[in-house]
């Protein structure tokens, strides 16, 4: 196009920093309601589809629980696709990790900052990710992110 590189700047997808504000979130209330006050809470949210990697995270729960005995996964997944959701529930039962996983129904987008605020870190186990909004939102909330090295996640 004939434009010099120094005149170009990459502008990433935006995050509503007014909504995703640690100062405005109510994580303590979520922890209290879910009885997580004294736990190390790590969170994953998204759809239960293969490339989101949720099943790999659930399979890692026994290892994480062994390394961090007081930990609990806060898992917020949609019920669609239904078979994906049912498979996650079944895997949690089969691995006998019900006491280490808090499986929650989807929450409205405006409530998500409160749930992120209630965590100690956010996990993004995706096998493919075009843009990791979950990671970007967690960063906006000042939370550490543990993510796979795929797509845009390393840049987020």
C-alpha cells in the first residue's frame, strides 16, 4: 500500500475497562456465596467444545489438586452444545473431582467481572484461539492468566 511501517500500529480488540474494573467488581461476595473464601480459585469459562480445551483442564484437576491441595476450579461453561456440557459433567464424575470443581451455569456478561474478581488466576486451555477475550478480560481485572501457547494468546 506504500505506507511506511513506522506509521502503522496494531490495534487489538477492545475491552470495556469501565466494566472490567477491579475496583468495581464484587469478587468477595461471589467467594462467600460459593463457599470459596479460603480456597485458591482458578477459573475457566467458555463453551464446552473440543478446541476450547476444557476437558484437558478437567483432566488436570487431580494433578493441580495434588500440587495445590486447597485449590478449586471455578468452571463456567455454556450448556450448548448439550453433548459437550454433558461430557464435561460426566468427566468430572468419572475423575471423582466434584469436590475440586465448582461447575457453574453461564453468567451474564455484565456479571463476569465479579467472577473473575473472585479468582486467583484464570486458565485459558484453548487448542485454537483467534483472540482470547477471556485472557484479555482477566488481564484488565489484574488477574494472572495461564494460557496455552496458541493463536493470539501469547500476545494477550
